[in-house]
C-alpha cells in the first residue's frame, strides 16, 4: 500500500464521506496502490455560493474561477489548447428585420463559435492519458431567438397594433400580468419594447457575438475538467452544503526524482572517471613507452664535418602536405573546445588532465589511456551543437 500525502485532517475528513457523496471525487483504489515511483495527494477545494452560477430549475454550475482551482488541484493540463472556429448557419433574414408576415428568407451568417478541447492527467500507472475530445457550440442566434426575441414576440403577438401602446414621449411598450406568489394576487405591469426594430435586433446579435468565441472556449474547457474529475453537470443547494470538494492528484514521487538525478550524474561522470582518478605517475610518466636512442658520434680532430643536404623539392612538398598526427589533432581539438567554452563544468577537470597528458606523453597512441582520451572527446561533443564540432575523421571516433 502506497503512502498518501496531504494534511492528515483533510485525508481523514475525505475518508469519512459516505459513498456517492458529491464532495468526494477521490479514487481511493488508485492512490492507495501506487508503486513507489509515484505519489498520491489528497487536495481540497473550498467554495462559497458566489462560486456557482444559477442555471434555472434550482440547479447551479461552477464558475470558471472555481473550475480553474479544480483543474490545478486535480493536476490537469493541456486543456488550454484545442481549436475554436466560427460557426455558420442558415438563418431567417426576415426575422432579423422584423418582417414576420413574409415567408422565411434563408441567409448564411456567422452566428457563433464551436470549440474543441481535451485535457491530460497522470493515471495510476504513471501514463499521461488524454481525455475524449469535448465539443461545445455557442450559437448566439438560437440564444437570442429563445431567450430575448421569442418571449417579446409571443407577448405582443408579433408586435400587433392592439398589443402595443405608447408613452407620451413616443416610446412603445406592452402590458403583461403575472401571479405574485408572496401576495397571492394577480398583478400587472409594463415592459418597454427592446427588439421591435432591425437596428435593435442587430445590436443585440453583435453584442452576443462579441464574446462568443471566449465563451465557447471557456465552456469547452470547463466540460473537459468536469469529465476528467467526474463532477456533476449541475448541483442543487442540498449537494453544496459541505462547501468543499476533495480531489486526488498523482505525480512522480520524491524517491523517483532523486533516483533519476543520481543515475544522470553517474552516467555523465563514468566515461571520464577512470582518467580523472588515475594516479598522476601513470599519466605523466615521461619515460614510459619511450625507446632510448643512442647519442650521435662526435667528430674528432680535423675530420670533415658532414654537410646537411638540402631536401629535394618533391620531398618538401610531401612534408608540407602530411597531415598532423592523431595525438596532435586530438590535443588541438580539445584545446579549441576548452577555449570556446564548450566543455561542461562537470568534466572540465578531466579534459584539462587529458590536454596535459597529451602534451607530455611521448607516444599517446601506444598508451593504454589513448582509448579513454578518445572517450573524453566523445563525451564533450555529445553536449555540443553539431555545427560547432571540428571534423576529425582521422581519429575514428
């Protein structure tokens, strides 16, 4: 059984919630049986009545601000991506211009936006899984027809003359009645006409489209988070009495992070560790692998001195075209990398040791440390941009 992290009082309070409670959104089976590479956290999200929006029928939906806090507590990311595209629809132009007696005249218009989003969350096996794509259509035309234009059209019978009256200043209104439940009597009142002209209707449509793209994007993101967390679409007042939601979040454990860092440090230090830790006398012994050469005989008396011969022209050209030796090439490359600042700090001392050794060793290629010196070169170039590396095909690295 894995360890569960969090405030002990919060964990205990979450465990005491009954099965099916809307406040308990924790998958206990998942976080209680995690391998030691992952850790489970219990996180609460508190709320007030102001964090919910009434949607009618006694139901409430979480506000975008509350959903953002839930997203962070559950460890969801990637929901800010997705796509938002304009939505075109054939609509009745005559309804927009208030020509109700004429047959419908269909015109294609941009009436809203359609948003597509998905989110990612770490599961109990450590895999980042992507949720199903959630699609939300924000149709401003339908909202205006159902919520604003339609009720006024029904109350005035499509603005018939016997239903419309005018104030002394010329503004038009209509009368309506309703039943007052508090006083238990029928009451009447007046309402100004808000959508009786094409200009008023066009203005209301433009205002609705002004933030339609952002509303579609936000609603799609909220749906993604509700789907991943398992929240209800709406809540009633009884379900919101607790004032808190409990969520679980899965992430990599402290043990996994430390183990990975230790393995990384070991990987970058092993290739040159033997060279760095080698005794100084083994690296800098100038007499090792050096073949002694006999001294040249000194001339006696008046014996003629041998004259130095001038090299032939062909020999001079051949000497000039001869490529540098492998040790000299390796030494030059390492010096250039060091001067250019391409040597990582972790292996800088090892590279300096190789440079010093190459400058003192008589026959580096015959030494048992030659292969280690080439390994140090490979380690340096592994962390360099490819376009900054010096060609060295002769080294066969």
